[in-house]
C-alpha cells in the first residue's frame, strides 16, 4: 500500500453522515503535488535558461559571432549599454538590442 492510497482511504462514518475531513486533506496534498511538479518541469528550467541567456549577453565581446531572434547572423563590432552593433556583411552594420541576441557561434566551425 503506497502513501497516497493510505491518505485517500477514509473510514466510514459511524452515524451515517458523510464526513469530508479525509478528502480535504487528500485534495490539498494533490494541489501541492501539482504545483511542485509544475515548478520542477516548467518554471525551474525556464529560469535556468533565462540566467544562461543573461550571462551570455553580459559576456559579449567584440568579434563574437551571434544570431538575433530574427535569424540575422553577424559579428559583434561594438557593445553599448543596451545595444550592440553587428556587422552582417562587409561594410554593413546594424544596431540591435542586446535582448534580441540569442546564440554565440564564436567557437563553432562554419562549413
């Protein structure tokens, strides 16, 4: 007999009336377990991913090869407080928000 079965088992009331004390306990336990599972599988990984992205954006340096959210590949030329100048082709520079940078390809080999 597992723990949840033990908690869900309710003795029959002696006077014939329906008692709700056991079911309220099991209901609260199920709600807590639901939130715990939701936190473990949804919220926690998203927070971890967000911290990695923040770290990536803080550690940007000139010469890093990056990709924007829109799929534009380029090389970092200049870094400002909230923006980054990216060279996407020889002599073609664009300025993008730091939050729009999603990947770093500095170490990846290009074919």
